[in-house]
């Protein structure tokens, strides 16, 4: 099993608030498929999805608590 990137680690920690899926483990499934689907939008990489949510301020920044 490969080591998760910081983006993947972040999404695994916070993804339950972001991911909508009927799959048993949608977050890991998307990582292994290299295709991330969040709220009906598809992202080509974990980094792209992470940056989208960071820009949209959908999650709290760590430094802001």
C-alpha cells in the first residue's frame, strides 16, 4: 500500500463532510481510481479537489481552528 499524500490525508480526515456516495468507502475508492467525485463534480487529482474546497472555504483552515 502506498503512502498517502498530505492532500489524501486531509481528505481522509475531513472527507466525511465533503463526500456524497452510496459506496462502502467512497474516499478510498476514489483515491485508488485516481478520480475524485465531490458533490457531483469530478476532480482529476486529490490536490485539485483540496484546492477547490480551500478556495471555497468549505472547511476550516487548520491555523484558524
